[in-house]
C-alpha cells in the first residue's frame, strides 16, 4: 500500500518520477512547466488558477500574449516557455510521421494534423509531402484564408511537390467553425489538385478537414 505524504499534490516532479507523467493532472503538469509559483500561491495552485481563468488547458496554451498581460504569475519568459512546450508537442507528432509510412499510422497523421490546425482562427491549407514509401518528407502551410479557387493555386502546390521530389501528397485544411462537412469548393479544389498532380505522376492519397477535435477524410468518404 502506498503511503500518501503530506504535500504530495504540491510535489508534481516527484510524483511524475514515481508514477509517470500520465498520473499527473493538468494543473500538476503545468506547474512543472511554470517551475515556481508566486508569493502565497505555489506553482500547482497558480496553474490551477490559470486554467480556471482561461476556461481550459487548451484555451490557456493557445492564448495570445496580450491575454497574459494582466495575469499574475505569467510574464514574457513563462509565456515563451508555454509556447515552446506546445510547439515541441507538435514537432513530436511530425517526427513520428518521419519514422514510418504516414498511411500505416492514420491515427498518428490525424493527431499531428489536429495538433497543427485545430486551434487556428483562420483557414490554413497544408500539404504533407511523402516519398515513394509514404514517409513524410516535409509539411508546409501553403495558403491562408477561405479555401476556394482563388485561394488555393494548383501551380504552387505542383511547384512545391516537385521541389520536395514527392511521390505522393496528403492535403489538409481546417474549418475554424468546427464543422467537418466539406463544401463544394473543398470538393472542387481536391479534384483540381488530384488531376493536376496526376500529370506529374504524384498521387493525392487523402484530403483531411480538421474540425474541433476530429477529422474528415476524403478518402474514407470515397471522394478521392
């Protein structure tokens, strides 16, 4: 039987080392990142307060710098630390895609795209460039704004595909509204890109729409 020592909740590092990071609460993990609290408020309590003020850990981690100006305990250095931690998590997913075929691990691909695009306040159109074994060569954000014929230029997608010497691509864009249903413009640009890339013997393997915590796959819906 494990004995719980006084103050264990305020020693998240020891808890992590003893039981693993998955055993920690959001506030405890954030407390480790913050390092120290402020006068009269330990790091874990400060973390718990910040999560409550922002509404969720996700809202806190994605907040702009201006929202922290009036928050006690979060200055520029800690804001930079939070953003660095978030970007490291995103790059971790990218590295996982480089190790093996992207389509052999569809959940990894989805997790990566969700981490990259879910919280964008505007539409972003991206490409994952793959080699002939479907391993990730590069990931790029190509266009911002509404996804329509004026916003996404096939010639730019072709130019970048050739620059990366890709054998296949996966397309992706987000819907800030969270609605996953593809629009007519989404379907049209997918067909245009598929046909244009076919001329240089490059396959479009899928087109993902990223919503709020979930994805729509054109391939699974039979639209590619």
